């Protein structure tokens, strides 16, 4: 530990070090440190203002390696981002393909990638920047999502909700009487008011989703926008329901379904957080089941109403208000369609019929007139899809080419037979796109060159061996001790080897080995008659081949005996 220096000692040290630099300063600092029993660092710190500073290099601040298009570092980064290659393998590949490439060390390359947001953690996490946003008023936008409960199943025989664990894609539920339970969550984007329902089904279809929306819209009203993911439950019947609602509410702002981009769970973060809350509340359901209480779908949805009501009357951590206070906090018209009307409209049957020459379509004894104009007249005699909502004065027609039309509902009679903005990409995201594009271009160029010249790009360890650097470490061969047959047999009996070769018959031998005889098939027949016990017998193929190979030796032996 450095001792406390007095003023006289400090003055002596400063006078001795004044103006010194380089080797002279080092020698004097060592002398003063020994004289006053302190560390050299202390001497330098006391005299830093008395010694000349180090001259700044002309290239100070400039790096030898930067991640810029056209550089060898950029090429290596393309392999990492576009080809998902290890950093060292990417450097080895670029160096192999271009021996003159200027590349950094592995540590420097790792630092460069990390500084540009392309480190291992950033590339594997999938996290990206996003904007926090919310609807301007209650009912402007609802977010909806559905997820399966991991351990909740409905027993179709007893109608009870059960807890069954360990079911996944590798260990599916094989009992047909057990149906998975799903939770569907709806949240108002402005107020965070939640509406939760549970359903039991093998998978959630678009019809199930429309049923849920009918109930939710009957309570909260119809929003101007519905924001969801791209799940299959928002296709089919839901598409038709969206068009119907938009037509019915056209004068009141319409109705729009907005699916966000795939793989972007942050876009619907509010409803994802609501799912986590529902999963936490599900622990109470698990406790009731564990304690022997009877839980049915009706009880489960009663619980959902109670839990959602409690949440909606609790201050939200972001808004600092209860969801119900924000729901009623703005003067806004809530668009209500009675549940029985909206359900009959949205769940109307869709049917497929043939467009008749009279330009009518018929279903359940009722015929509807279609306009006798293009493009409808082009599809006479073909199948068309029709949706006839019972409470709306229009029908929805889908032609065979997939084009949809909204047509005024007219009964056929005999006398009339004729804004959301996407967050700007970060620098890392931009570079990812550029690197992937460059990787694809380089791959195309290499494939084109291979097709034109036959040249194959070198790949380390795949088509080019990589020599390990020589070292001065001595390697001594390991002595081997091979156990004999007798040593092993003394401990445990060794069974006789079992023949596992192929057996063949006489005629098969003639067919396979005839080419090995100068006389062809006839000579092969004659020779093999002396090898096989009979034409119907079989011998190991190895014995037959050995006999054929040794026939010349046998012939020579017979000649010697004759002489």
C-alpha cells in the first residue's frame, strides 16, 4: 500500500520528473519510487502535468477493419447472416477462396459483428425495436387471439374439465373422449378492457371464432378495426363475416380486419400479455380441480367473467386508470348489434350451387336473381359459392375464379326471368437485409460460374482439407495390448461363428458364374455338377467361388499325376 507523502517529498518528486519523457522518465520514476517507498504508478500520477504528452498518431481513430460493402469483412459477415455460418468458418471460407483477403482475427470479427447489432445473441434472440401505440378511443380497435391450454381437457362423457399433463406433438392425446380446452382473449386496445371465453374443440375453426366474436360484440359493441395474427381461424367464415359487418356498418365507419405480419408477436403485445394473465388465473382452476370440485365449461366461463370483471376494475400499470374508467372516459358511440341478429347474419350457411341459365341460384326452395351482365353470364352452368344472410338485403357471391361480389338480394319470379406505420428498421436490420441479399447474389454467381466453367468454390473441410498448424509438442505412440482368443474364452465362452453369407443353388450358380468359364454355360454346368450335391441342393456362394477359383490348380495336379 502506498504511504502518505509529505509536501517536501512531493515537491522533490515533481522537480525530478519535470520535462522528462520516454526512457529517462521511466528510469527517474523507478528511482523516486524506490527512494520514497511508493509505486511507480504513484510517481507518474503526481507528475502527469509536468511531462510532455504522447504525440497523437496520424491514423488515430481509424480502424483496420470495418463492416462495409465490398470489404472482405462484409463477405464473411454475409456467410454468417445469410448462410448462418459460424464466425470462424466464415473467416476460413473467405480466406480459402481469396488467399489475399484482408480479414481480422476471430475476436476482432466477433467485436465488429456485436458493435453492428449482429452478435450471436442478437441474431438468435429475434428481438427488434418496435413502437408503442394504442387506439385513440374505446371501440376503435379490438385485439383478439386464441391459444390452447396446456393441461386442460374436457371429458365428453362426464362433461367435466380435467387436468392432463405431458401431452404434446410427440405424445398426443389418443383418447377421443378427451377434447382440448382453448382460451380466446379479446382486449380493447384503448382501455385494455378484457373479454375472455373458453371453448372445447379439437382445433379452433373460423366458425368457432365467429361465434366468439358474435358474443363479444354483443357485449362490447362492434369495433372499427379487429387486429389479429394470420391464424387459420381468421380465414373462411371469418372473411365472409368481415365483409358483412363492413357492409352493415358502412354508414357508421365500417368494419375492418387487420392481420399483422407473420412472426411479429410484438405487434399484438397487449393481447399476448392478456394471455399470460389468463394463464396465471388458470392456477385457480387447477386448485379447484385438485381439491375435487366439479369444473365444467359453464363454470369455467363463469370464472372467466368474474376474473375479467375484477381485472377491468383494477388500475392498469401503464395507463394508471382502470380499464372500465378509460372505457367510459370518452364520449363515443358504441355500435351495438343484438346478439341474435349478428349471429344469424354472420353464421349464415354458405352453399355451393350451379348458376342456372335463367341467371338464378336456388337453395332450400328459394331462388335469387343475379344480374344478367358480365362477368356473371360467363359462368352459367358452373358452380358458384353463395352466402345469403337472413337479415341483410344482399347476398355474397364467389365466382369459380375466386372473385367475390356483393349483390342486391332479389327473389326470382316467373315474370322477371329474363393506418399503421411500420417502425423503421434499425441499422442492424438494414444490414441483415443487405447481407442476406449479398449472400444470395454471391451464391447465384458461384452457381452460374460452376455451370459455365465447372469450377467448384472451395469450402473448408467439405471439399478442401485444412491442415492443422505444426507444433513442437512431442507425440508418443500408445502401446497396444490385444487380448487373445484364449484369454477371453477363459472368462466367458465364445460361441462358434455363425455363417451369415448367401446360399445359392445349382442353376443360380450356372447363371452367375458362366462368364468365368471359357466354354461358357456348358462348361459351367459340367464343372458345377461336381461341386453341388445335386441340382436341387444349395451351397454357400463363397464355397462355390472358391471351387471355381481353384479349378486350374486341380487341373494342373491331375496332369502331373498322369505324367
